[in-house]
């Protein structure tokens, strides 16, 4: 943790631990997409579940195939935690308990977004970073956009998505 806390973002801002980041949530409409990068031990899963207790409506936990067993175990321990699968494709091949699929944005179109949504899944597009891509994804009907350009995206949305 000390090594992580010594890092800074490109703009000079310090990093925050998950525990510190969660202090920003009580009483707000904020949501967090928390990506699990590695498979977690049972002890790590239990620690994460305990940390997220009470934040379930605001946290969206996601990960790629190597983390799938950890994600499923977390969902089984706390069914209220929102779990989605991160993928390069828009196939409708989700495991039980998954609420959505986070798909590499260039793979999405109206047809595959609609197919996933009709099956009851939330579709999030990752990481479009231009207004043109955001417009196309809005037309495709995605539920959410995950972008590296949060401030620009927020301004675009505030401006009526034009």
C-alpha cells in the first residue's frame, strides 16, 4: 500500500486506496466501476466483500476471464454486489449472476447491444475517448460509457450530447 500511495497521476494528484475512495460515496449519487485485475484469494475476496458492504448499489465490480472465478465467488457471498464481465466481444455468453457486459467499444452496434439488453444485461462500452465515438454508442443504445476522458465526457453530456 505504501508503494501504491507513493505514486501520483500524470496531473500530480495522489492515488487513493479503495478505502479512501469509498469515503466519497455516502450520501451521493456517485458510482464506481471497480475492475479486478488478478484472481483473488479467498481471504482477499472476503476483505473486498467486507469493504464494499453498504456500497452495493453504487459499486460495479468487473474483470476479464482470469478473474471470473473470483467474481463469481464474490457474487455468491454477496448477491447484492453488481458483477459484470469485461470482454473484447459482444457475445451473449455471460455466466450466471452477471448483471452486464463491458465491451470494447469498437465491437458494439445497435444489434448486439439490443440483443444483450433483451437478455436482461446492462451494456457498458469501454474506452471510447472521442465525441464521435460517444455519439455512435449513444445511437447504439449502450447503458454506460467507460472513458479515459471523464471531464470531456461530462461536458459533452452536460451540453446535451451534441
